[in-house]
C-alpha cells in the first residue's frame, strides 16, 4: 500500500512538472492534454485519471506556484532590511518569479476576480493573510524622519506592485506592437530589476 501511494505521488509530481513546462511554453490555450501526457511520459488515459481536464491541471500547477511565491513576498515585507534594500529585493523576487512563470499573474487575476475569498484561503490558509503592515509602517517612519518625501505608504506599495507586474500582463501588447522577441522582453525585465528601484528611490528622495 505504501509503495502504491508513493508511486502515485511520484506520477502526480511528474505530471505537474510536465504541465508546468507545457503551460509555460505554450500557454493555457495552446497546451493540449496529449502534449502534457507526452512530456510526462505517460498515456493520456492515465493523465485523465489524475486530472480530469486541462482547467483543473492549470489551476493546480499555478496554485502551487502561488503558494510558494507569496510567502516569500511576506518574508520580504517583514524583514529588517532598510527600505530601499527591501524595495530592490521585492522587485527582483517578483520579476524572477514572473519570468519563470509568465502565466502566474493571469492566473492570480482570474482567480481573484472569480472568487477572492477562496483564492486567498488556498494561498494563505484560514488564519494567515498577507502582512505588508511592517513595510507600510517603515515607509511612514522614513517620511516622519525626513529621509524621504511625504507619500501615502499604500501608494508606494501600489507603485511597486504595478510597475513590476504590469509589463508581464501587457507582454502580448509589447511583443507584438513593439516587435520585440520573448528573449528581448526577458532581457528588458532583467534591466527593470535595477530601473524600477532606481526610479522609485529617485522619486522619494528630497
């Protein structure tokens, strides 16, 4: 019984790894269950035994990624890093994750719009929620100390998030309208790890 359970867990992990690769390269619309079965080295019938449809598999893959990623952001919020270092680390962590999982922001947006309570429960559990309070307090302390210009802490947090995430949401528009390749886009995103914090810090300094 133990060996059977272990084998099922290994097969499930193999399927999820294959699905993540196929979804990342082909997108939700372009991916086929047969592609995922081939990537996992199993037949399609076995794939359907574990996951009945593509939507459920997509949800499982990116929910796992969200569950790993968002606690990292919480850890940055609650760290003892100076404010500007915290901004740099936040931006770099976000960009690295979005490059590795370009469909994660779309998944998160869809899930939040569809059922925010359910999504937040899956990510954080019943009694655990995102905790930006320490970051917001830190921003207010920097303002009161006169080290940065007055800004509402929530505006700064929104700026950090939107400047980091929007390029990934707008990627089809940028790549098509501006004629840049996926590789060029990722190179630009790598540059934004420095550009975004520098822009924010410049705007905050007196």
